C-alpha cells in the first residue's frame, strides 16, 4: 500500500529570480506558480530581491492590503518589504525584500554560518555577498511571518505544516538559518546546476569522462569557487530534502557535492503561454515576416517565406550552450550539396549589447528593398566589445560574411528579446514561434528549457543527451530521438565536437528535403511530446520532496 503523502499547509519559495527575469529559473518558478497556486491558493508565497525600490517592477504588482497585519509588523521589526502579486499566470503572492541593510552585519552572519555549518565565506567576492545578504533577508521574512501568523495555528490539532524551498546556492544561507532558528519549518533545497560542474565545463575542462575522478572541494580551490561551492555543499548536506532537476545533474551532485539527491524534480512547462489556433498561425506568420524583413534589410537580400529559419538561444555561455558548435555546423552547411533551400540562422543570445543599429533601423523604416548589404552584415545591434566577441570572431575566422551567393546566412541578435529591442521588437516566445527548427547543442545543460519551449510552440528541435531534457525525451520515446519524432537527440561527449557539428548540418539538410506532410507530422510530434512535460505531469515529484522534508521536520520536533 502506498503511504499517504504529507502535504504542506504553507510553502515559502525563495529565489534570486522571483519577479526578476534573468535566466531559466525564472521560467521554472513562473510557469510552475499557477499549478501550485491552484493547489495552495495564496498559501504559496514567493520571495525575491527588491531591486526596484521606488521604481515599478514590470513583473510585480504591489498590494498594500495583502497580508496587511503582517506587513505592519514586519516594518516594526525593521524589515523592508513590499507585498503584492507576481504578474504571471496564477498571480501568486510575492514578497520583495530589500537586502542592502544587512551588508553591515555581513561578517557577523558569515561567522555564524562558519560556526554552525562550516561554510567557508572567506573567499567571497561580488555576487556571493549580494546573494547571501538576500538569502539572509528572505529567511528573516519567513521567520517573522511564521512567528507572527502561523506558529499558533493548527489543523486537526496538529501544528501547521510549513515548507521553505530554497533555489540554487544563492538561497542556501537562508535555508540553513531557518533550519537552525525555526526547526518546525521543513527545508527543501534545489540545485539547478552545481556551481562547480558549470565552472569545470565553462573552463574547457572535460567534465563527463572524469566526473568520477574530480574532487569538488579541490576543483573549487583551483577555479576560485570556494565560497559558492561551500554554501552549496553544506546546504545540500543539512537541509531536510535535497533535490535537483535531472538525472544528469544528480550524478554531478554525488560526485562533486558528495551527496546524493533525495528526489529529481524535472522542469515542466505551463502551456497557457502558447497561443491557440488562429492566434497561433497569425503570430507565427507575423514573426516570420519580421525576421525575414530584418534579415533582408541587413543583408540587402530578398529571402522569401520558403527560407528555412533556424535558431539557437540561451545564456551567452559559448561552449556550455553549444553556440560554438552551432556556428561550426552552419559553416559546414554552406558546402552541403543536399541542402535544398536557403537557410537563415539566428543566434538569439544576449551579449554585451550597446544600441540598435541606426543604419538598420532606417532601412526598416523606409521599407524599401535593398540589394547591397550593410557593413558587418552579421549583427543587428552594435556591441560594446565588437573586437572581442566570441560569436563575431568565430564568424570572422570562418570568413562567414553572409555573401549574396551563400545559401546559409547567420545573424547574431545579441539582445534580450523583451519586445522593445529597437530592431525586431518581438518577445522571445514570439520569435521561437517563427522558427522552422531550433538547435540547442549544449555541452552543459542540467535540464534545458529552450528545447522544451520550442516543442511547446510546435517547433521541432535538436538537442543533446548531455541536456536533462534530451535524456528525458529519449526515455519517453524509448529510443534515441530522431527528427521525425519532433526532437532529434544527438549523442554528445567531451570529445566529439566535430561529429556533433556534422550531425546538425545533416539534420538541417534533411529538413530542407521534407515535404509539407512530413513537416506537419514532425510539428505534431513535437507538440505531443511537450504535453508530457506539463507541470500537471511533473508536480507530483514536488509533493514527494515536500513529504520527505515534512517527515524529517516532524521527527526533529
């Protein structure tokens, strides 16, 4: 008989990315919010950093009447908070906290952390201090709220069950603080990528073949990551339930943090972001038109709707995200005899962006056809470091200048796609919608939201089996994903870069030969796979984690 899971009465979840859109964790939390808000209406409370102070935060709607009694108490206690709603589907309660006042107590806090949990903050710099002070402030918020509003309440004569869920090393300090000061609260910690694993991969060291031989502490010293690694490792060891997002990262946790995870929490998706039927077709057509318009103005070309539009995107981690292999593959595609159509390849990766190109803006405003390219026809926005940019340097190295006779044109779109970039003026999801094929040949990718988002928008994609999502897709298919499955999963190792580039080239070339019927079938399959990764399918793993944490907390109290 399966035991009945303990479910929390209240969940507090903290992350640097609550109401702060900087990376993939924002997507994890903001798309999961609706599912949890439906299960725990206004009893799931997100806590994020308040960078906005007096300014309006675009992701947050303040509401002074929400939790009004506690808001007043918090201010009396000297906590600087703003309470309101996170403006994402489900509109959960969010508390933004100003962490700046705690910098003056920094050494005292670090001393306490060393004394109780052996966390080494001596080598801290930059974002470690900032994240730690936020984490401490978030814990004070939960401590205050619990003591003031929850500690005396009961359900069926037993105390309320409360969970604190900390995301990434950045929120580790708060989890340890609460474990110590409010032991009634159950703690869950999720590492979305080990700081040391990401660093090994980003520093051009082979991660996978040698994973068993790396010593996390030793590598942290070598890579100047001691403090981040230390807080992450100690949090993993001390919390009630330690989790990560994929089997591939679970291996890393065992080898680099010396701690197996209690549960794997795969990242789901909420498809309320995906436009329905007619709106879908309208938005897709608009996105394609805009992308072709920008390309034609920049290149002085006349590419039509028969052009295959492909892209890669993600954080600007040149090797980890496989941006290098993407460029390599496009270079090889230039000489592929089987390529039947023109290819327009976008690299949608935020770089050190300066400003939108005036010359390109003028051409777009004129709306005339041009038959000569602009200078530097590979980039839509000027960068601050044109001479040192990895993408532009690789294009230059391969002499890829988007010449008229080239069947493959590569354009770097180096800005955040928030709909106001000055050139394309489309949001990221609208851009994804316009693609024929998305390509994410990651070397280091704990889960991989980009391919999941692509298939949710019915765009077939290429990923690797070094991405958690790629491994998951293979598991669902029962075989290695192929293009006709909607997701092509390429086998990637520490050393097969060239083979990966060839396989990507072959896949795009194969797609260019697809009939309309094959394309439709492929898009259907992509869509079907995405439905298996909805939060409604994956939320059960969170309930498992809450149960483990709550049982530990109960036995302790």
